[in-house]
C-alpha cells in the first residue's frame, strides 16, 4: 500500500484529469459520468482524514513520550533529593563532630598549658587556647579548600588564605608544636 502523500498526489492528478474531462464534456454539450469524480473526491476526503489521524497519533505518541520523560525526570529527582538529604545528614553529623572535636582541642590545649605551668615549664604561647584555635581554623580552611576553591567562601562563611604549613597531618603537626615543652616537663 502506497503512503498517504503518494496516494494524495495520484488522487489529485486523477481529480484534475476528471475535472478537465468534466469541463470538456460541458463545453461539448455531452453527458459526464460523475461517479469517478465523486469517488476521487471521497478518496481525497478519506486521505485528509487519514493525514489528520496520523498527525493526531504522532501528537499522542509525542505527548506519551513527553509524559514518560517527565515521569523519569520525577523519578530521578526523587532519588537525587534522597541522596542530597542523606548528604545533608552526613554534613550535619560531621559538623557537630568537628565542633565537638575542636572544642576538645581548645580545652585540652588549655589543660596542657595549665599542667605545664604546674610542672614548672613555661610553655611557648603556641599551646594556649587562642593559638590552638588560630592553627585549627587554618587547618580547617585547608581541609575545605577543595570545596571552596579560589573563592575562599562557602555561602556566608569566609575563609582565610590557607597557608602551606597547615596542610600537614593535624596530629603530627600539633605534636611537633607541643613536644619540646612536654618533653621538658616529662623529664622533670
């Protein structure tokens, strides 16, 4: 079966020929048999209807495909949102853990300074709470560097320029700072 456009072209050609024959018959005062002309006109009307139906089906399929695409996007959004909220939970727990740990660093630094003084060692200022807080803030800034990049900002939080000496492992660096005074106190 030929496609609709081919059938339409053939029918329009036949219709033009039949109308020409109808005009010739009228001019020559002859009878014209209208059935073939009526059949071609009916065929063209049916082809119009078929084209309309084909367009309707295409639109219906496009609408169905769009609905499927939107449903898939909604499904993906649901999954992405769940993963985002899980990351928010992890970030919140990590922030609270970091806060607790940094509070403990400051408290233990103050304890160490007090104990060193009690043992007769006058520690360098590097173990006092302010200096410990300062170093930990720079270590924290370096830890967040991959997140903030060159901007040095994360939302409303502004970070200092992260300096190289603070990109060492935290424990090792802090032990190196405190070790001279603690060794002196432990020797008596």
